[in-house]
């Protein structure tokens, strides 16, 4: 069995190759996925759909450089520098990102993305409890 860290790198590679069946094969059926404060999704197809939409209409990622990767018994944490084209204003952006992947029974069942880029930040009002 490959390491959890290698599984995460293979998941990312599948996404950038557009191999969505392989991408989904790394995800548990009940995966919880959250990007910044904009997306809170469940299920492999919902995660794949979000990634497809993000990469085609929000941020076209052109390069990902891992800065560090750590593996614990049931989790992988990876720090990235990401280069992308922000679709709405056609601006090239570079931003840091930290992803936490939690595993259960050999599959990712919880994936949190902390990307420091306005695309992943939704406006909240005071009445929303923030």
C-alpha cells in the first residue's frame, strides 16, 4: 500500500490530468470537503464537480509547488505555493495554501483547504454569526 502522502500527490495529479474517475477513487463515499469558507460539500462527485468548476471558471491553476508535507497516523498536511490565472479579471496570482487530508479505511474522508486567495472567501454579514 502506498503512503498516505503519495496518495494525496496522486489525487492532485489525477485532478490536473482531468482523470476524474481516478481522482474520485481516492475519496471516501462520505467525504466532507471544505475550501476556505465558500464550499462545504459531501461525496466524491460533489468534490470533483467543485474542482472542475473552480479550475475552469474561477482559478486556472498553472503550477503547484509543495513547500512541506507531513504525514501522521490518519492525516496528511501539505503546504503549497500555488500559481493560477484568476478567471474573473485575467490576473496571474500566487498564493499560499494549506490542505489537511484525513483518512479512514485507506481513503480521504475529510479534506480541508485553507487557500489565501479572495476567490475562496465568501462575504459574511454580522447576522451570520461572524
